[in-house]
């Protein structure tokens, strides 16, 4: 078993908490250009406490409108919406994960990112927003399957795909009817995926999630002179929202990823790289142990960063170097 800890793919290491070099969302948002793209964003633009043009990030409606605008301007998405209360993820961080996944595949393809419809990805827990499949397809032409246990989330993703001609035929969404399974029931007979991705539930319970949200809530109020959220102090869920399955599960992040690791062994020869985000670095040791127990042959931890936030994902494979070469030649045209 080869383990490469804390080494990003593609030779890229974020030294100064910078986004991936290919990430289209470098630097501060150009709100003037964004308003030109989507005039509906204008009412949410304001001056922050430093006198700079910014967005009311404490307002979930503003965050959703920003996402709609970014997906339109940078990825050609004409329609995008999510039901109230569902996770509304920050686009730059989601794009980073996709770009580092591309580097991971490139490392096994003589440094060239494999593009096009022959590359198939599975987004475990796609949510209502469909953001990872959108960015992955629009940037690299990959085909995606997204799975979720929530019928409303699945319906939302299907509506997004149906409403954008450039997504049709490239993204499918599947309902996971067994909440105890991650791959079983989703992975079809004889189906193979080049990459899987996942943003796992972080918290161990609703109570733990609310405690963390209240801590962040205090930070938002302390950093805003006129917080519009002060009028609703009983609802500490912050601007990105999220439903139960998106935010917490039994065992939290370690429990979820460990279950994914155990189940992945049943699909060992039908996936090139399995991956999952890991929010806390001190969770890695338990995940490494789980990977060792199931016999993963290769393990990598790829670091990412955005602003003050450092994040990472773990990648593992059951394929040997020879099997990877055969896979590449068979499916990637290498």
C-alpha cells in the first residue's frame, strides 16, 4: 500500500492559501461585472465595514443569487435554483475540488488532464444544487452521475439539468433508497467510474451542528456593523443552509468516510480513484486505518486552500500501476 500524505496532485501546493491556478474565481469578486450579468444581484450589493463594495453574505438569498450569477457568467448556466433551506455551497471552493481531481487523473496520464465524455464521475451526495457536476462537465467535459437520499434534492438537480441544454445527456441523478448505503444501489452492473467525489456530512448530530453554527453566528455578528441576521437570533444556521443529511450523520465525518471506504472495496476494480473531502486534519488517521484494513493499494491526501480556510481530500485506489495503465489505454485513449 503506497501512502502519500499531504501531497497535492499535479505538483501544485497552495503556499499562500491560494485557489488552484486554473480556478476561475481568483481574487475578489468583480461585483460590477456580476451585476451586469445578473441585475437581480444588485439589491444585495452593499458597502462593508471597510467601505468596500461587497455582498451581504449573512443573507442566504444574497448567497443564492451570487451562486446563480457565478454559474451563469463562468459556466454558461441559464437556470439554477434550489429549494429554501438546502445547502448553497460557495462556488470557488467547489471548483477547487474539481480542478485538483483533474490533476489527480493527470498524474496517471503523463501529466495530461483527460477530458470529454469518456471520463465518468460519481458525486456521492450531490445535494439539491448540482454544483460539482456542473463545474466538472462545463470545465472538462466529464459525464456525471449524482446520488442523494433526499427525493427533493434529486428533483431539484433534475430540474437544473432539464432546464440547461448544455447539461442534458451529461448529468444523471439517482435516488439512493437505502440510507445505510453509499455505492450499493447506485452503482449499476458493469458500470465503471474514473473518479468519485463526496462532501461528507461533518457533524455527529443536530445538536453538535447547532453548537458550531452558533459559534460562527457570533463571528458573523462581531464582524458586521449592521447584520441583517440579528433580527432572527433563534435561527443560527448561516448563509449556506443545509438539510439534515447534508450536515450530520451517525459518527460524523469519520464515520461517514469510513463507511464509504468499507463499501468501496466491493467496487475495487470498477473505479480508478475514490475520493472524499475531509474537513478536519485530525480525522485523517482514522481514515488511513480504515483504508489499510480494506487493502487500498494507493492513498493520497491532496491539500487545498481558500482565504483563511485550509481543506483537503483523501484519494484511494485498489488498482496497481499496471492496472491503471491498462485502464487508461482502454478508456482514456492513452
